[in-house]
C-alpha cells in the first residue's frame, strides 16, 4: 500500500513537471513569435503651423520606421505638437506622454524656463528627454541637438553686412520674444554688428520686431516696420517665417538687402527674385530624425551622446544652389 502510494506521487509529480515544461515551452514560443517590443517616442515641437516643424515631424516618423526595421522593435512616434506656440500646451503634452508610457520625448522649447520642471519631472519618472532647435538649459534633458544660436546670429549679420557693402540701417525680425534660441540669435546679430561701425540698428538698438510665428503675422510685421521706417536698408531675419507666404516682402528686387535663417521650398522663391540675398539653412528634417536616433540609442543600448550639445552646422543657400536645395527637400519629404 505504501509503495503504491509513493509510486502514485511519483507519477503525479512527473506529470506536473511535464506540464510545467510544456507550458514554459509554449510561453517561449509565444514570446519568440509574438509582437515586437513597443517603444513610444513623443515629439513636442513648437507649433504644427510652422513648416520647419512639419519637416521635423517627417524626419521623426522616418526614423521610427527605419529603426523599427533595423532593431526589430515597434517604435511608435506620437506627435503632440500644439497647433500654435503655447508653452503650457507643451508642458501638458509632456505630462500626457509620460502618463501614456512614452519611453522618450523630443521637445523644442517655446519657453525653456517654463518647460524645465515638466522635463525634469519626466526624467525623474524614467523618461529620456532631448531638446532640439530650442533648449531648456539647466534641465535634466539628456542633450540638445540643433543650431548654435549665437553663431547663427553672427553668421546672419556677417552675410548681411557683405550684401550691404558695410553701411546702412538694419532691422531684426525676432519671432517669439520668449524663445531662448531666438534670443541667442539676436544676441549674435548684435555682437557681430559691433564689427561694422557704418551699419546701425534701427532706433538706437530698438530695431527688433517680434511677432507670432505664423507666415502672415511675420509678413505683417515686416511690412509695417518697413513702411514706417523707410530708412531700413537691411533685414536680419533670424527665422524665415514671412518667406512661407507669397508676396510677403514690401520691396522689389534687391532694394533692401535681406539674409534669413531656414531654406524650405517656399522660401527659395525669394532667392530667385533677388529679394533675399542668402538663406542659412537648418536641417529641420534632422531635428526629428536625429532626435529619435539619440533617444532610441539611449533606451535600447543605454548609450549617451559624447556631448550634451550636438551642433548641426548651417548651410548657405543662394540663387546658385537653390534648385539643389529644393531637391533635397523633395527627397526628405517624399514630395
């Protein structure tokens, strides 16, 4: 009786063991053949209405597709850019992405100081954050990717001075007054201006014209300023906002010299008309593409960039290479 009882236990244990092994095998097969690991990456640019950020969105989506195929991951790009510039809406978007399980977030800060706490809160909860285009200095973000804004302003003024033969009166188109990247560019323009004593800023250093970052609002700001101050002979545009609108500039040909940042397809028309001397192109597509690459490298490989500031150089675009630059955009955006 005792011996049969023991044998029965042995058979039962063997059956249980086989069941466990079989279950483990099935689980392993399910995991091996199941869905790839999902990684949500959030993108919070300044505004959906600004074409430079539409390009950044395209770059982010392309990077998500490419890296999903390369790494065998399901990388989802979740774009939560506000319709218009609004730091609070950006802060809310960062919070929403954290709650929804995003592993990484790339943000272009409309107001770096206002977004410092939302960025820090996200990092404290294990989310990797990078800033592109416009930084939040002093925050816990992993790195910044984009333009050296001070050098950008210096380059704009340097090229404008050449076009003006080193004399005249300039105005500066300034965009959003709260954006830290734009303030850095304005400082760069003024720094270089000191090297050109025969060029003066309008109204003894009060020649910056701020505006809502929409093409029609920027064009209105330029038109009003030029009409009210016909002594302006040069424009330092630290962003190309008005050049996305048709017939945005109130002068014909090269009567007023203009150098601007950005070189998206709509802006190239102004090079060909002679109303703009040079565009200093930012790689807006790579703002999204490179940011996603940096985030995934950290999330998947635990690899941080060598520096917390990764500078992408500007490319001079003139009438001579405008068509070449237009083709680049067609390749980037698939249009």
